[in-house]
């Protein structure tokens, strides 16, 4: 069983992934953020570092999903299937060129073809965490990564607004695996243990519906 989480920045993916890992007794593969040598640079100068950052993430996520596919049960707190969303957004904002976009898309297609030969061709379930823009900003503020804060970089507000606006369309178009949506506003699984228990049960029920439990 392979579960992938999705959602905008600050949606609570890592928190839910950790809780699901404990609940299901399985390994969790986390997004490379704290040991990412490019992420801070990107927030300082997106035009210079956008393409490099997305190649870094693509490489790490490809490695993670290959490792996860080869094991019995695993959870990814963000997967390769969301990557193109961010590069296309940077293309819209003029941070990457058309040539860079095309090179990236060709590389991504080649990687996804490689996954076709793995023991598991797709995730068993995608869990999408839907949060409001206000909740997104609140969570970003609470986790305290200095380069993510809008106080020191007002341009980030508009970028976060763009990212948040892209996700509903991305989720609606996602067809790689079965999927489910969690309302991260009404169910505060990060702070409220009762809400977390509700979300874990919802995922468990979905897994049983898919005959994975």
C-alpha cells in the first residue's frame, strides 16, 4: 500500500503523514526541505533559482517514490505528481524560460515512464488536504521557516495566493490513483487530537473501501 499526500504549502502534509505512519505502522518519506541547499536561495531570487530548485525536488521525489514503490507499505508527504504545478507557475511568473519548461517536462515524462516498470505502477491513494488561504498563511507563520515569512518578503503574499489558487484545478485533474479530500479548516488535525482521530478514520475507511485494509 502506498499513500501520497498533497496540498498547498502549509496544508499540514508532514503532520498528517507522520500521524498516518504511526497509525498504519509504516515508513514515511518526507519532502527534502530542511536539508535543501536551494530553497532559501529561491525565496531570495526566484528568477535565478526556480529551475534549479524544481530539478532538485524532482530528483529527490523520484528517488523517494522509487524506494516507496519497492516496499510493502509507505507514505509520501509530497510526491512527484505535484511537481509540474510549481514549475508551470514559475513559468507564468517569468522565472523559467520556455526551453527550461520543455526540458523539465521531458525529464518528468521519462521519469514517469521509468515508474511504469516498478512493482507498483501508481499510488494506491492520494489524500488531498484542502485549506483556506488564511489557514495556509497561519500554518506557514507557525512553523517559522524564516525564508517563508511574508513579513520579510511582501512579494511572497502574491506567490502564495497563486499557489493556493492552482491546487483545486490540479486536484480535479488528478487521475493517477484513487483520491480523497480532507477539509483542513473544519478538521484541525494538527492541533486537535479528536480531529486527527476523525481524519485517520476517514483514511482508514477509504482504504477499506479500496480493499487495501
